[in-house]
C-alpha cells in the first residue's frame, strides 16, 4: 500500500460526524474496559484532522475533537468514581483482594490529603491507571471536591497531549497510518514514564538535626 492509499484509508476511517460519538464512547467506556483503543482512535482522528481543508469538510476538526475527548474522559472518571462510591461492601472486598487497587487507593489518599493530585494526572497516562485511581477514589469515599478537579485536569491534559500528538504527526509525516503509529508510540512511551513515576517509592524526608 503506497502513501496515497494509506492516506485515503485513514481518511475513510475517520470521515463523517460519526467519528466524534465513537471517540467519546471509547474514552467513556475504557475506564471500565481499559483494553479499548481510545488513545489510538483519538490520535488517528487528530492525524486526519491535520489535513483538514475547505475541500475536505468530512475530515475531523481539531477543536471539536479535543473538546469531545476531554469531556468524555472527565465524564467517564466521574461515573467510575460514583459507581465505586456507591459500591458498598462487595466492591470494598474486591479492592481488598487486589494489591494494585489497594496500593493505588493508599497512594491516592496520601496525595489528596497533602492537597496534591499529581497522581491523578499521571495515572491518566499509565496503563489502566485511570481505572485504578477513579475506582479507588470512589471506594475510599474521597470527597468529590478533592478528586474531581484533578480528574478534570487529567482529562484535559491527556486529551490535549493525544490530539496534539496526532495533529503534529500529521503535519510532519503526513496523514498516514505510519504517522498515526509513531504518535501512538509516543503516547505509550508517556504512559510508561507515568507508570514509572507512580511506582517510584517516595523519598523519605531528611531528619531534622
């Protein structure tokens, strides 16, 4: 397949207004099903958006795509948070059996108690981190005013980064599958870095002499 064929295939996949609800549904649901390729869909649509002209009205637009992705991310986090908050004893037992969820819940509580929610933002990039943190915050009965503003910041940051990657990749490498793949790899690398920073043990404060 040559570059022109590849360009046509990418455009045909993202052409039409249906791409916005599909992207939104994927982002909304991947807090419950982290295997959904929401990041790849956002980047693919943004890569096609890099070639938008007056002669190609069906190609996605960057700003609506960004608003769609950010809104769906925040709404998904909120739904997971509320579901976990009302989950009761059954959900509490499920979290207690999961070392990953228990650890995330503990770290989230510590971060929010210090007035910092950087963990929430980092977890949005880490594999399945969004699910762990949103469900953990709800199960731990964290106050919505402590969690949701950081969740909103995380959603906007992730959406901006993902859309920006796709758009810049389309500008530099053309609106091709290769460009979308390179941008997706950059998103995965950011996720790996976020996961490393989350797992890194906190440095103990130096004793006061």
